[in-house]
């Protein structure tokens, strides 16, 4: 049995504050995730061979380290004996782009195979499994825009305005570990409350370090800033800005430097994965 393709949407961070650091080295965060109507796509072929097979190679990512394969193997013990799957990943999101591509792929694997294998786990149960794969995987499982705290796993649904964004990737891959491990990274931003959330009270604490380590990201922020408020998602490299219409965003995109990747899409409070699940 082969399913239709399942979406693995990108996310953007509307802000990212680092409020502290735990004794185990993990950083304490405050952030706000919203989804994009753009991302990777996964196709699952269900088999009775009890194997998890990745059908396409991903440069620099061995199958045993791939979050998609790991997600399938985490869920597999809860499926009927002999359940297997072949998985094809149509990668559209750039690696090291700050859009959560790998985490979203893992979440879509959990959600999709939970349905196709008839496992029957709730979203809360899937989110608990997802946390083994990364702190931001649960938000993709839940599929709703959220305020996040802790190491990113404490989620409160939070809706804000949707609309058009232009996302620009300047062609570099940012190492999240390098940014978070930098000795000069701000790690003491005072925590705020949800009711204090306004565009004037928030920022991205990673931006200064990412600009220093990856000048291309700084150039992209500066270029996009001529059209409006440009922000970096996560630790970068992708940057984005909101526009009043698709036409205005595409007009700006017409002057994107030739060697940069870009796309115009909508930011969403409800994940396209939720919509796929509802229609399945």
C-alpha cells in the first residue's frame, strides 16, 4: 500500500530568546513557532518485511543517522509484527537553514506511519516519542503554532496573524551547534510572559553570532531589510520578511541575488500536516 505524499512543512521562529543554560549544557529558550505552507514531502510504501528503507540518498546524512529512519524505528515496535516501510523524501528545504526541515521530516514520519501502520497513538504519545529525536520535533507533531519554553519542548498554542512571507537562503549551511556553543552567545535574556509579546520586545539572540560566523546571512538580512523588517529563523541561514501581498513579495524576489535560493509562501497557524491527516 502506498500513501499519497505527506507534507513536512517548514517552521519559522518569530523570535528566539536564550534565557539560561542547564547543567547538562542544553539552553533554555523562549520562542514562537509558526508554520509555512512550504516544505519537504515524504512518501511511504508500507511493506510486510519489517524493514525501514530510505529510498533516496541525502548528501552527508547516513541512513542510520537520518531522523526519518530513526523516527520510523522508534515507532515500529508499537506496530503489528512484520510492519515495515520504504520512505522517499523529496527535500526542498535547505540543510542548515533554520527552517526545521529534519525535525519536520521526523514528525511527518511519526504521524504518517502511525496512521498507515494503524498504531493508534495519540498526538501526545507521538510527541513524547518525538522528544527523543529533538526538542523541536514535538511542535511539528502537534501541528499548531506555539509559544515554546524549556529547551523548546514546553508548548502553549498561540495564534498570531498569518500572511505572506518571502524567505531567502543565501547559500550557506549554518551549524546550530557552532552558534549555540559560541562563548559570546547571549544566554541571559530576561524571560517574558506571553502577554508581553510584541514585535518591539523580542529579537533573535543568535543573530549577532550568526552574522559574525556566517557573513552571508548578514548580507541576506541587510538586503531583505530594505523591504521591511527582516528576521532570521532559528540560528539561520534562512531569513524572512512579511509582505502585504504575494505580488509585493514576488516583486521583491525579482531582485534576489542570483546565487541565493528563495520562495514566497504563507505563514500558517495550522500545519499542512494536520490538514493532510484530517483528509486521510
